[in-house]
C-alpha cells in the first residue's frame, strides 16, 4: 500500500481528513477507504475501551474523515498513529461482495424535463441517452448533500452535461439527474441545478426506519432499469 | 402541556443532536448552545440530552396547562410569568440559570430585547415529549423530520411534557450563566495554505459582521472577501459544524449545526469544538473575531470543559420540587 500513501489534514480540533489527491482507480481506492474505516473502528474497540472513540467515520470521494467522540480522551496524534498502523496492515480484499440495487426509472416526459438538453449536448438521440444511462454500472462512493443522496461513480463520459444556468427552485424527490460528470437520485425535494432526466418511485430516505434509514450505503453498486421512457 | 400562543420564526424543539449518521448524509442539527441546554437539563434533574425549546427570535408566549418546573438558560429575554388575565405576577421574573415553578393557568412570556445575540433555551422537568427520530428529538428543518413534525413551532401548537422522565431532582442553587464574548477560538483548516498571504492574515484580524442571510445552516460573514490561490477542482469531503468554508465569491460561511454533511469549498479555519456554543449568539448584525489556538490548547480547553461538567454533576440535588 505504501506507494500510494494518503495525505492527512486536520479538519478541526477533533477530526482528521485522510485523502488521495489523484488515483487511477476511484472505486478501488474507495473500497479500501471504507474498509480502513471499518477496521479502524473495530481495532479501537477494545475490552478496556468498549466505547468507540470515534463519533463519525465519513467517506467522501477519495477521502475519509474521522471525528472523535465528545467524551473520549484520545488525542488526534494517537488517532493518527492508529490510522497509520491500520493503513499499513490493510491488504486489498478482492473477495468483497458489494450490495447490488436495481433502480427502476421512468425516463423523459414530465418526469425528465431535461432529457432533450442532455441529448442535444451529447449529440445523441434521447433514446440513446437512456440506453447509455441505464447501461451503466455505478458505484456508491459516499453519501452527502442530503440524507441518502449517493455520490455515484460510473457515468458514461458522453453523458457529462453542465448544470443548468438557472437552477430549479424545486427538484422533486425521486428525480434522476445529471450534474457535470455525476449522476444521482434526489431522496428529498430540493432546489438544484442538475439536469433532470427521469424519476424513480423508490424511497431513498426514510427517517422512520432507524435500522436502515437510507436505501443506499457507501460501497453499494447500482444499476438503473428502464421502467418506461417518454421520448 | 404548554400551548403556544405566540412565537417568532425558527422556535424549535432540540436536544444534543443527531450523531454518528453523517456518513448517511444526515446532519447533526440539535441545540445551538449545547452548554445552555445541558445546564438547563442539569438544573431540572433531566438527562443531558432531554429535549428543550430553543428561542432564537422572541417574542414567545406560552400558556401552561399543568404545574411544572422550568429553567431558562442564555439571554434573559425579559422573561416573566403572567396570571390567567395576562397581568405580570409579582416576583414572576424568570432569572436565567435557576429552576422556577409554574402553575397551571399561568403564562410564560419572553418578550425579548432589540439587540443582536438574543438566544435562550427553555427546559422543563422531564423534557419535551416528542418522538425519537433516528436517535434524537432534534428538529431537522432542512429535511423536515424530528422535533415537532420536523418544523418550527407556530401558534396553536401543543407541547407535551415527558412527566414519566421527571427524576424529581432539582438543582435549586442555580448555575452561573456563562456569557459569550464574540471571540471564537479556531485552528487553520485543511485548505488554509491554499489562501493567499493577505487572506491568511485577514481571517484572524478582521472583525467580522454576521450577515442577514445567516441561519442554522450557516453564518454568512461580511466585510472582507478572502481569496484562495488554488482555484482548481477540489474534491468534496466531509464538513462539520464550526468549519469556515469560502465559496467562490470570497465571503466566508461559518457552518452551523444544520449544515449538510459534505462540502466542496476550501476551508480556511475551523472553530474549536469547545467554542461552538458561542455561535448561538451570533445573530445577524453581531460582530465576531477568530483567535488562533494550537491543537494542544484546544485539547486543554476541551479537558477544562469535561472537568466543569464533572464538578457540576457532583453537586447533590435537592429532592422534590416545592
């Protein structure tokens, strides 16, 4: 692992940021970061210290933030030492099986008002945009921006589309959209500048389900399924 | 039970926040002044994370329909009790940092004062009874869940008290309030070095003004734009309350409890966790300075707070309310 050692920065007086600036294989490094977070949490939970000293372990695209719990006496220096130790002993695990999700999408029409914009920008027909979007395999790098909103990796480069000049005041929950090089699904209604190409009826965030409030988790893989297309 | 007769915007039910869920994109929310909330709960014999009422924009007028003990911590807001005819009760002033007994039929009035920094927490023995959502009673206003139906209070709302959770213990001697000083101690943020030399000086030397657009998500700081030299693409990563992000326009945003969990703007400094409570009093128009401390100083300050709470929790309570 040593040829690609991450940089460590302080986020504040109780949190560290571990990051890779450039890496050729983003999903692979993300899997490594997620495992690092899990193993660190486990290694810190000892019989004499059953309370995990970390309050949050938060992956970002190509990075991981570790926040100390309010009641721990652990210093960031000690946490860094644990982190380096854990990183050195981490081996690539190719046997890891990601959870797979199939997300049915109604593309175009009133649910996908920007499908034609994306098609025009790509120089493709709306049908071809749908085929390419639904043909992709996507990795959930992390969640953020909204509860349950997944940062997905794997959008076909031909579908990369700049955000709208005039952001919409309300993008409905379930909207499937493209913003720059990313695609994503909005768990809740929100203002936003992404190009909306479709809609899914799945619930991506349910605050009433404490065991599993978000449908997607970092490390999951997803595929969009064409439920219907209005072109 | 309390009935809301009148309240300002953004009056919410909060506890110590929703923790350990940022990897799911779930924000912390929770009381803006965790010190005041914990003090109020300690006075009332409640668990530290019992739900309190947070008053950011007075006035607040509550009708009390049952005998109960309350405690106000923070700004005094001219708080007092009224009888059922809305006449002030003799000796009815509600001094912050003390337990007060309220009788059913009386009214609780927080008129507030016209100056920046109005902020108070109102606790009740047993805590306000709203459902636990994802492990917390805090209101998430952005995503509309928690607290009272995920929204701010409005006239006509009924607030129930969790009488079963009332321990019967009270700290009758009171707790001396701690006044915020408009000085937030901070350390350089992860992207501090990306800012130009002048901006790295300005951030510490400017007396910042809190802008009108400020809310629980973040405080917008006016007067001096800050410039980063590296304007290249920056990957998103986790942000936390107290982080100062600088968007492209150069005007810093000090992130609050309701901030989203990820951000993509350079972070020039981060307020230390022990000083986050002071942000509650930074309402629009307030002035604030940042003071640089070392990570070791921040750790020492964190320890002092742990000792402060340990001392307070050792004070023997005084049994049943009168």
